[in-house]
């Protein structure tokens, strides 16, 4: 039995019941889930995904609304530029593909905000194609099971894609299922710090386990601190703007954080990222909340 066969057999019994995996989920639903799941736990994504899909069940519905509504709906998921990218992506899908998420890998890669991983994930999980879909979980599984290493490093490389491609069955539908199976295995069994080796379908053949190599001294990626960072201040500013439909005076935003230097830096970053727009010298709105002609550059 190959690693892919073992992974598929395990997945068929142990896969989590996630809404974007149901047969009725559209390619748009898969795309939205993949963007939301970037650096965000499933438990936080699931309710947000359901709300998003209820309001915008297809790209045309999202493209018809201003970008500010996407930022508002994004709520507290974090990294809100993803909402802007999804909005831009929806517009491109409507303009270039008649509102249908393309099934061609090159066309997916050409969409705004869609990178190597997301394009392959949509082509594989939405359209059942044969592509190596490699995220942190997959790289860790392959690194341990095949190469005998405890971890695979911080970023996906061409070598990672080649390694994963070599493990996929030639049969296209099984290859697509193997891709999601490897990913799920890394997410819930072959985890970074507490792998459940006794539950792993690769238990008897895993090169890393058989070598007796211990876990590394620390995870390859240290958890990112949030409290007191510019990310927190940015979030507080956006929270005020999300709950306001009109211009918000600078004085109101100044109340969210006492450190003026950090507060100004966070606001400047939001302006540079295009998430917030100045309206006059001392008022601000979410991007898309006002006609472009009225926007004046402040910084």
C-alpha cells in the first residue's frame, strides 16, 4: 500500500465534517474557505464562512457590493487585506470569466490575491484535478514520513511541490483525494509539537519515527504575539470604522490606543494597505465607503 493509499483510507474514516467539503459546495465556496483559512484556525473560520456564503453565494454578489462591506463582514478574522483580495478576486472573476471561478490553473494564478497554494487548492478540491497542494501541514507530513526530518522549514519551495507530486496517484480523482488526506493528516495527527504517531496510518513506515529522532527544540514558526502590537492597534481602528457608515473623525480613532506614535503608525499602515481612506484632513472611512473622487491623500 502506498502512502497515498494509506492516507486516503485514513481520511475516509477520520476526516472532519467541514461545510466547504460537502458535495454541494461551489468552487467559489472552496476559494473563500481557502482564503479564510490562511493563518486562521478552522473553529474561527467556519461561522465566518457560513455568513459570507449566505450573503455572497457567488462572485457576482460580492463584486456588486463595495469593498467596505467585505471588510465589515470579515469581522475579527484577522489579516483583513484578505477581504480586499477576495473582493478584487470576485470582480476579476466576473469581468474575465463571466462570474464563474475558472478551473484552469494558470487562470486561477492570474486572479488578484491568488497564489501558488490557493490556485492549486481550488483546482484540486473544487474541480478534482491532479496537482500537488502543499501547505505547512503537508510539508511536515512529507518531511517526516519520507525524508525522516522533524520539520520542513518555513516556506514552500519547488522541491516541496515536486516531492508531493511524486506521492500522488496517477488516477486523477484519487490524486485529488490524496491531497486533502495528506493535509488533514498534518492538521490533526502529524502536528508540529504533539504528533499522535500511534494514530497515524504511516506509523509503520514513517522514516522520522523509525529513526527515533526527537521533536525539534521549538516549532519552526514561533507563535506570533498579538497583544500590544501594531496588529492589535490596527484591529481596534478597523473595529471602529466597521461599525460606522459615515466618516469617523481622527479624534474618535485617537481614543482606541494611548500611544500616539504607535497609533499613528497603525493608521498609516491601514492607509498604505488601502483598507482605510482619508476623507478631508481629519476624517476617515473604510475603503469603498466613499466615491473615489472624494478621497484625499492625507499622508
